[in-house]
């Protein structure tokens, strides 16, 4: 049901943009539709000064200012190790290597989240586009965007900045 809600909202956003219609009057309704993961425990709240001390300048720009890294430059774009991708801001488990795929976009891409409650989706109307932004539900850090052009079984493509991730390699048994 959550994926269906996201896909419907993405489709609505793309249709509205294509038709040139304003969504300002529908903004509150749209945000309510796509903001569905708000029950994360152990919320992390830090001041800007604390974030600046803990993150690299690139990580701070991406996680806290919603920046992005240049395509094909991220350290995890070509990573093929087995393991779990964590939020670089708080260590929250976000994606499994089992759902990673090469989308050709230049950023690490995943067709599903490791834990649906770990990621919150918000409407992003910056840069003259309407997209679904993904943020860590524990610390609010910007991760990237999710699109409805991914592979089966979900049809989703979580397009994520490498700088917003840490990687925990699976231990060999």
C-alpha cells in the first residue's frame, strides 16, 4: 500500500507538471499523501554546529542542505560488496546490497528500502521539478530522490547520494 501511495503521488506530480497546472492549493494534500513513515523511534536531533563537527563539508551540504554530488563520482556507485547501507548522519539502516542495481543514473540506486520505516518521502518542488525527496526518518538527513522507473518487484528507483551513506560489509561466516 505504501508503494502504491508513493507511485500515485509521483504520477500526480508528473501529470500536474506536464499539464502546467499549479499545485500550490493541493500542496498540503500532496505532502500528507507521501509523508507516511513518521513512527521511527530514537529520533536524532542535533544543532547545525554539531552536524558540522561530525560530517565532512560534502556530507553536510548534502545531508543538511539538500545538495547533491556529481553523477558517477560517489564512492558507493560501483560498490558490489554484500552488506547494508546506513545513513551517514545517524547510522540508521536504509538499504541492503541485495536491492542495489545499476540504473545508469550515476548514483547508487536501490529498488527497495531495507526497512520501510527508515525512510520518509517528501514532496520536492525545487529546480522547476516535482520529485519525491527521500530523507532518513531518524535524523531528517537528505538522501536523494525516489522515482517510479525502477525494476521489479517494486518498480521504484531510490537514487541516493553516496555521501549520505556509510556501508557495513556483511561478515563472512
